[in-house]
C-alpha cells in the first residue's frame, strides 16, 4: 500500500462509521458509506445508504459535495454499483462528479457488480484502488456477504440466564431474569433484524409478543418452529398477526392443525419432518429465499440447541443476571444433543464481556463465522 493510500485510512474509517448508521435500514442491501475529498484532500461531502430503495451512499455524498468534488477523491466502503436496481447505477454518478480517483474498501461480490463497477470507472479514465480497510468492511457487512454466498441469513442466538445458568425457575417463571438495560438492548436488536425465531415451548409458556419496543428500523417477522403444530388457540402472536407478520413452520401433514392460526393471518409453511424435528437448514434456506439478512433466535432451549447442533449459529448475545434460582428442574438455556467431550465444546471467537445495567452482556462469534466471509482474526 502506498503512503498516499495509507493517508486515506482515517477517511475510510470514517466512511465505515457512516455506513454503520444504515444498520437495520439498508438490508438486504449492504451498508455503505462514502466521503468525498476535494482536489486538495479536504472533505466536502459525505453520505451513507440510509434506507433500502433510497439513494446510495455515493449519491448522497456527491449531493453534498456538488462541484467541489471535481478533480477530487471518492472514498467508499464498497465498489460502486453498475446496474439498475431500485436506483440508477452509482458508476454514472461517480463519472458525472468529475472525481479523478476512487478508493474502495472492497469489491462487491453481488453478481451484477462483481468488478464491473471498477472496470467501468477505469474505462472512464478514473484511477481506482480497492482493498483499503477491506477486513473492516467485510466485518461490517458479514451478514450481507453470508446471504450472498450461501443463501442463508446471519444467525444471532440470544438468551438471558441467571448466574447459575437458568432461564426460568422450576415452575417455569422467567419474568424478569434480566434487568431493564438488558431488555432495552434486546429490543434494539429485534428492531434491526428480519426475523425473530422461537419454538412451540416458548409460545406456550411465555405467550411472547416478540416485537421491538420502541420500534426499530425494521419490522421483524415473528417465526415459530413447531413440527407437531401443537400451538395454543389463544396467543399474542396469533392475535396480532395482521399487524406484524407471523410465519409458522411445521412438519408436512400437520398444516390442518394450524387452520385457525392461518385464518387469523399467520402464514403456515410445511417442511419435511424427522425424529429430531424440523431441519434447521431448511428453515434458514426459506428465510434466505425471502432475502432475510439477519435472524435472531430467542429460544427456548430446544430451538437454541437445534441451531447449535446444526452448526448454524454465527453470533451470540447472552445476558447474565446476578440471580441464583437453583433447582434441578429449572431449565438451562441450550438443549439439543450437545457435545460429548469438553474438548469439543464450542469456543466463541472475539469473546467480550461488558456491563449491562446490573447484568453482564457476553458477546462473541461462532468459530469460523467471520472467516467464512473473508474476515481475518484480530
């Protein structure tokens, strides 16, 4: 990397911070940020992709820069697009701007771009460099890259538990294990994902609403996994299905049991069943087909265990409360088959712990989840 490009690293870091402002609003598009520098290297415009279907980061940055962009540099976190989608190609805006140089953090693997944007700009006589802060850019858009590469969404697993690892008491009481700060964090997370997933047991025991309060930039579909289709006749999810979408996955042949749920506005979809329930991969394939980028799995223990057993988790959000409830009958957060030896236990990568009110928030990534989208270790 030349010293001239290295000098642009602070501006690329700023563009990445701008891009992150679109989290939850830009998907299923990638988050993108852009900074325009004039011919003397002074910032004259910036922008980010603020919402899916609206102007892209480059267009917003050029709108602020105007004629001051001519002869300058565009610093952008992703290769400019070169195709018509919901908006015109960004390469057209880059060429019209008169910039002499474009520095992009990474190429866009989207098939209709995939280096085409870079080539169009170079053919127009613009100097193009790709790769400045590429690791950080890939990290930011890991969910987008996973959906594009595998057809599956990025899977967040979340649970709250007591200090002795319980998610409820022996009687099933779980309100509230975590404190207000942790509950606010969960609602913020719900507000930026495409789906919130729970199992039959959670619907029956907790009767959750599963909405973000206050609302976030996205309205998550509430997803229920129930191979048996044995769901209660009365449930908040069913009662609010015409206001916020509900999707119920069940085993083939059990759809008639959910006729009442379907009549009340829930979408019922069957998948091949097995002795262990529904196929996690089949569920994720369907959610990916719907272009869902981020999915939050909230439980209960059987569903969380199924996702772990399937190796389908990408990111973990765990809230630990300083409470002890005891009891051999009190449930723990993760069921399923699990591993047979401690040596085989999953060890989250980049594991961190931070205060969350009176609780502790534990965060990490599944081994390999970041490397699979081209992010190296820190």
